[in-house]
C-alpha cells in the first residue's frame, strides 16, 4: 500500500483552515483539522505578515496535534482580484502521414499553449488542460496513441500577482512550512462540491465566503472560465453593522443567527423583534427580524446581480444545464439558494463537501468545500504522478504543466 501525508491550507478572508490527510492508494483520509480566525489576510491578499503567519501557525498546530503528525509542506489556496485567467490554444504538426501521437507531441502542444502575454508582475499558477483537438476533431481528453496530422491543445491559464504570491510564501515559510503548490480556490472547491455529471452538463460553482466570491464554470467536462469577485459575506455583515449601528462582531452574530433571505413573514423563522448590543456599550437596539432580512436581501441581490451582469457581459452565461452550485460559508444563509435562482434564472443548489461520503462529519458544511477539495486535488495529483489507476478521468486534466 502506498501511503503519503498531504497538508492543505485554505487562506480564507474569514477563516484559515488547515487539513492533514493520509493518502492511501490514492484515497485521502483526513486525520487532522485546524482552524483559526483569519488575521492579516484580506480578500486573498496578505495585509499583515505577522498576523497572517500567526493564523497559519494556529491552524497548523491544531491539525498537527489532532493527527499526531508534523508536516513540512502544504498546498495553499489562492484568491483575490489580482488573479487573471485566460483560455489559450497550442498547435503542433505531427507529420504529413499522420503517425501516432506521442507524449512528446503532447508536451510540445502544451509548451505552445502556455505561451501568453503575461501582464506585468504576473506569475502562472495553473495551466489546466481543457481538451485536445486532433485534425479538427475536439473533445479528446487523452491524445497519446491516437493518429493525426495536427494536434491542438486548449488550456485554461490562471495567473496571479507575483508579489501577492511571494508574500503568501513568506508567511507560510514563517510558519515553518513550504508551499507545495498554489491552487486557485475555486478549482479546489470544484473537487469537493461538484459532481462529474454536473461538469459534463455544464455548471457554474460560486464559492461565496467572507471576502470573495470565487467562480468556476465547466461545460462538457472542461473548465470554461474562472473569476474572482471581491464581494461576499463580509459585505452583508458590514452593511448590517452600519445600518443598525452595531459592532461588526454583533452584526456577524445576528447575520448567522437570524439572517435569511426571500422568505415571507408567514415562515416560522421570520418575524419578531430582537434586542442587539448597541455600539460602544450604548443602549440596546431593537430591530425586527424582517428588518434584518431586508438589509441582508438587498446585499445578496446586489451580489448576484453583479455576478450575473459580469458573466453575461463576458458571454459566459449560457451552457449551464446543471445550473449553479453555491458553496462557501455564505451558502449557509437560509434561503440564499432560492434567491440566487430567482436572480440568476437557473436552478441553484447548495454544494457540500463530502457529498460522495468521503469526508469527516465536522467538515460537511459549505465553508469546508475549498480545503477538503484541496486535499482531493492533492490526492489526485499524487496518484496520477505515481500512475495509480485512481481517478483516471482527472489525470490529463490535472497534469499541470508547471507542476
Ligand atoms: N449561517 C450563516 N449565515 C450567513 N452567513 C454565514 C453563515 N455561516 C457562515 N457565514 C458566513 O460565511 C463567511 C465565511 O465563509 P468561509 O467560506 O469560511 O469564508 P472564507 O473562505 O472567506 O474564510 C463569513 O462571512 C460568515 O459570516
Ligand atoms: Mg473561502
């Protein structure tokens, strides 16, 4: 039996999550879980090296204590508006007669596909294969062994600010770890919150956390685009705080405890007044739950209207037979799926990690999609590197050119 330990770090704007997993014959078993309030990290960017290092250390130590294992390297999620992505295509000529395509030809196609004009100070994070096209025939996942004259490879390239990535590396190093690999947060989430069938049919995943909404769309099993929107749960909290004149901490509590969207007051959860702690020890504030819901709904609507507008403008809002899957902590908000469906005009479901039964119970909540997905990503990468026959479908997909 092949056994290996992997560690995954999700640098969320709200929570820093750390998992340690044992990969046994390509299947991950989570043995350590750690979590810390994110400090010094804002919308995917390190704003305070020491504080961010502290959060990583805290989460890491919890996971190490639980698992009884020490880890020296970790895969890390990345997010933020410094990230750009583009689809590109590489072309190579095999031969006039159309001989068999070798792995060397595929490598040449990949080399050609990854030639893009990088924006200043951008670093490549992923070159994810989308499909091969042989003599104009598309939809091919693995080209090796097939015959053809012209081989094309379509890829999805993700880049991020070299400075932002360098600062993350620094914090991770200060926490006595090295970065195994950077993985786009939405790519990580897609590994745990989406089903294969949905990716084939066409689906958009929106991981809506604290600071960012991380979006990834698949059609015919291939990634069609990725996007990061800088608006998510914190936006709801801040608005509640400023309108109700309460602290951020109180607003966060109220949002989680009483927040809902789109339900009418007949529902048992709504209606009634609650008393909130006023700012700086001032008198308590009395508000109705409906009032809280109305504030939250305005912001939720704004977020989804923005997402819809942007994606329509980019020409991506089509080809989604399986609709939208919402995940991330804000997907816990009552009624958000129904409201998102009304605005986006597609079916919406909430995506949980471990829908396939593989995840420990305490992680079966939408905010853990990214970190558990990251563990699955690493397990898949690991088994495909070793050539084990697990998750073969993802093999070519995952074989990132830059490793
Ligand atoms: N029950 C809930 N209702 C509304 N929002 C929630 C609920 N549970 C968590 N959240 C929100 O989810 C966000 C955290 O989600 P998470 O995916 O962990 O974010 P991040 O990855 O950015 O750290 C916070 O903004 C939090 O307020
Ligand atoms: Mg997140």
